[in-house]
């Protein structure tokens, strides 16, 4: 089979791995967002306030921030086969616990822990990067992520109907619990069905684990600065749950969280220095260098694109229900329209990146994202419902294409650190989710959409002026010391 061909519906060799992996990601997204379309029933069952509902939305994306960093390091070291199977198994158990919750505290705790399954995306990114060459990796990553991301839309469309079919006050519990059972079963199937690399290929691992390797003193400082928002996002979450916010956590506990985050960041700075101390003694050979600004710009782009997707997917079903007076089932189906187009928009972003260039595709996607959210900010109850849905779908096209363009570039920076780079970019997506959902808890949906639009415009300018197109080759070292060159164009 020629490397230039892409027989998508094949179930052999690398395409078999692609299909098995996007299904794993699809299930992880169903589990991660299985509560969003059922929030109306959950709110009624537990008599929740609007602030408690919004807290569940924020909590759901919080732990994914550190989880993506940690899982990114672990997948580079242990391999995607073991990591994805483990994540699905753990998520299945936590999902059943959420479905059986008796009070809000149990709901909140299990939802918080379930955010860990969002790190599954990082695992599949490394798997697809191992199996597909540079000229196909953007499209393959887009298929993986786009079809997997559709899990949130599938949950929005199917779970309310399943809950209604079961009937009764516990219909939502059976709907949520069923997704946990599916995750447990597929964890076993995936482990028995995949391999980390094609036969005869080397699985490159980082020389050291615990932090990303950088290749210059300037990048060392840049890396430390770019880690700060990850901790600030978690601090914002703790503040939101403190007595001055939703009063779900005590002041003493929140202060302990602040101290822990500050101490963890200080320790991470020390670990970053330990991993990279050699760059202060002698320069890294040119052949092994990469520019960290490439990673940073992908992080910021994903903050806007995937971060806004997380926030919008979480709030849209309830938004449709409240603004247009729709039933939970219809609101869930229409709310899923934003995520539904990920089936072709995210693969499209990857495909266009492969053909027209990564930088150009990212710029177009961010410009469209800015315009799309400006349009969504003008939606009101007087709009025809069909026009409102069309506006949301139009915005989603650019958002999802931007996601695809980001991860079309991630595997082309440094192969042995693909998991870590994917984890860092992915974590920034969750930072965006936390930030945007926190903004939503204080302002109207219209202002919420305007804030996202302004953020996209700023990142668009940064990408235009500073992002460089991947070109040439990257060097990796085989276990025997031989240098292998990998094409990135």
C-alpha cells in the first residue's frame, strides 16, 4: 500500500489502529460529558441551585489540566496501549459511582475525578503519531480526534432519549451508568487488540522523565512561564469553590490548596532545572534543537479552540433549553450540533494542514473562530431557532478545524516527546475550559461568547507573527546511539 493513499475504511495495519483508537477516544468523551445533556434531570433530582450546576461544569474539566501533563509523560514512558486501557477502566468505575451518587458532594467528587478521562486524548495522539507518516499524520490525527470528540455530541443526542426510555426519576442514572459499563468492556478489547508501534519500528522514549526537555536557556525560562497558567487555572477553581464563591470548600481547605499549588510549582521548577541542567554547561547541538515557542503557540491556540469547545459543549444544551424554551431531549440534540460537526471539521483541519501548511490553516481557523463567536454573542430568543443553530454550526466549523490544525503540528516538533507536548497543549485546552466556564458563572452567555472572541483574536495575531511552519527533518537517537532523521514535511 502506498504511503500517499489513505483508504479510510480499511481495517488493516495502521488504519486498524486508527479505528480502534478513535473508538477508545469516543468512549472516553461519552463518559466525560455524559452528565451535560442530563443536567436538567440531575438538577431536579438533587434540587440544585444554578451555581451548583455551574460548579459541576467547571469541576468536570479541572483535574484534566494536571492529568494531561502527567499522562503525557507516562505515555511517552509506558506506551499508549497500556495507558489508554487503564484510563478507560478507571473511568468506567468512576462513572458507575457518579450514577449511584446520593447527594451533591458525591456528585461533585466523582465528577471531579472523572475529569481524568479527558487525558485519554493525549494517549491516542502519541499512538497515531507512531503509526502515520508526516504527510498523513494531520489527517489521521484529525480523524482520531474528530471522530473521538463526537462522543460529546453522541452523549448529548442519545443519553436524554435513553433516560426517557428507561423512565422514572432514575432514568438519568441508568443512562450514565451504561456508559461506564461500555468503557470497562472496551478497556479490555483495546488492550488485546493494539500495539504501540508498527512491526520493526522503535518506540522513542525521553532521555529523562519529570519535565519537558528544552534546548536553550531562553526556552528554559519560557517553559517555566508557560507552566504558570496551569496552576493559576486550578487556583481559580479553588477560589470559585471557596466561601467567597459557591461555598463548597472551607476557607482553610482552599488556603491549603493554594499552598500546595505554589509548592508544586516550585518543585516543578526544580525538576525542570534537573532535567535541563546540561544546557547551562554547553549548547545543544543544532541537529537536536527545537523552538519552544512552537509549543507555546500551540498551547495558546488550543486554549482558545478546544477550551471554548469544552465550555460551549457543557453549557449549550441548558442554554437552548432556557433561551428557546425547549424540552431536555430537543435541547440536548440541538446543543450537540456544535460538537456534531467535529466528525468532518476536525479531520478537515488536519487534512488542510497536510496540504496547505500548518501555520496558514491555524490562522484561517482562528480568524473564523473570532467571527463565529461574535455572531453567537448576538443570539437572542427572537432569533429563528434554525438561524441560531446555523450560526453555532458555522462557528463550530472553525473551532474544530483549529483543533485539528494544532494536532497536525504537535507530532512534528520532537517525536520522543510527542506525548508530553500533546499533554501540554491539551492541558491548555482545559485551562481555557476552566477560565471560560468561570467567566460564564459571572456573566451572561452573550458576554461569555464575546470574551472567547476577543481571546481568539489575540491568539490569531500571535500565530500570524510568531509561528513557524515545520520543515526539513527532526533527529532522534536510537538505543544503539545511531541518529535517525524523521521527515516533518
